[in-house]
C-alpha cells in the first residue's frame, strides 16, 4: 500500500444510527446504573465484543486492513454521541464501542489495579501539582511524550504486545495536537541503528505510571529501571525493538546515550511518519510491534475544570516475547 495515504483517511467515523442501535442492543440502562465497572464482568465484556462483531463488522475490517499493513500500522475511529443519552451514559457506551472493537482485534490484558481489560489514565491540575510537589517526574498532557513502543512486564519478562488501543474519553484542551506514529518498515535509518544497538545492554528508566490508591498514596505500577537491549535481531534477521523511558548519559555513558538520542531524532524526523489529530471520542488502534508512537504536547487548557484529560489504554496479551532480565 502507498504510505503517502492522507492521515484523515485512516480515521473512520461510526454513524450515530449504528451507535444508537449498538447501545440499545446492549441496553445496560441509563445514568443510575451504567458505569465503567461493567467491564469488571468478563461475561459482559464478551457480550460487548460479540455485539460489536456484528454491528461494526465493516469498521473492524477497515481498521485491521490498515493496522496489518507494516507501512501503515495505525487506524482510528470516531465514536459519536447519541443524542438520546446524557454525557455519562455516552462516555460508558463510547468506551464499550472502543473496547468491543479492540476485543475483535486482540485479547486485552487485565489491568492489575482496576481488574478491567484496560488501564485508566486520568490527569488533572490537582494530581500534577501533587506529583510535582514530591519531585516525581511523570508525563501529564502538557509534557512531551517522545517516540516509544509499549512493553508488557510479566515477572522479569518483557513482552511486546501486538495490538494497542488508546481511546480519548475526555480532553479539556483547545489544542490537543496530534497522535504520532512511525512505521518501522518506513524508517529509512532502521538498519543503521539495528547494527549499533543489537543486543547492547542499556539501562532504561521506564516511563512511570503513577497511581493514587484509596489512601491517597502514590504508587508507580511499572518497574523503575531495567537493563535490557533496545534492539534484538533474530536468526531470520528480523529486528525487534523495546524503546521506552529515559536513557541517560549518567547511567550509560555519553556515547551510548548519544546513539539512543540520535535514533529517537531519526525516528521522529522520518518523512513517512503518520500524524492523526487527537480528539475526544477518537480511538487509535496500533500494531505496536510495527512501529513507535508519540504525541504532541496538549496546549491551551480550558480553565473551568480541574480534570484535563482521561483516556483508556488496552494492551494485547498476544505479544512477542522480547527479553528476560
Ligand atoms: Fe505508549
């Protein structure tokens, strides 16, 4: 496929009639009963996946057509709001569409904290202040998040999930910028960095995921630091990458840190990268082992609310085994 495809062509919009039909078919009820907690029940989620398979068959085919292409690897959908529902009901049914479609593409890992098939990321001015006051570095919407791929940590094993889904439930910025995708197959300098980094152990400070527990304590649900290769080439000559977190000169020496930094620059400057605008109720589907993703800084927060952004992220347990450390 021609990778010069216009980026908005990778987004398909679900029509409102189909969405209303989906909500009525599930019929979870209105505002007093419906909640994201419906996803704690495996049977309910399976039902959502089945209903999605029937109602959104063409949308699922369109998404996988793009994500299975190594020169593309990403697609997005816009989920409408049904005018017969209020905001809260719409937000749960929106997540049901995004996750129902994901369940037809991958098999989501159950989040260890919320016991649901996705993690919830909720950023607010209040949380940001709290983390800053404790000198904890995190990645709120207003901080740049550079190109990386997502890993799945199980014990001391890193796996690279095949599919990922990120769904913007709520964005309280006037300029949310773009979601960015760099397809590995279209990265011109890939071979150079594969040669430089193959099997070379690198100390990586993993991008943290801070979580506030019921007592208000802050925990990081990810490991802090790992020492693993950023690139591995298998016997067939195929390269796999685990690019995440910070690689600092103080941990790795200047030379190695410089190579990783220039690799990140090379990925982000590649003319074949794909940009898709961030939008509320837009879900992004990525083939995580086909490339790297990043996002712009979110700019111009709308002042009236403390909450700045809420998104859910699902990762596939169908994953490439990458490395044991
Ligand atoms: Fe990510």
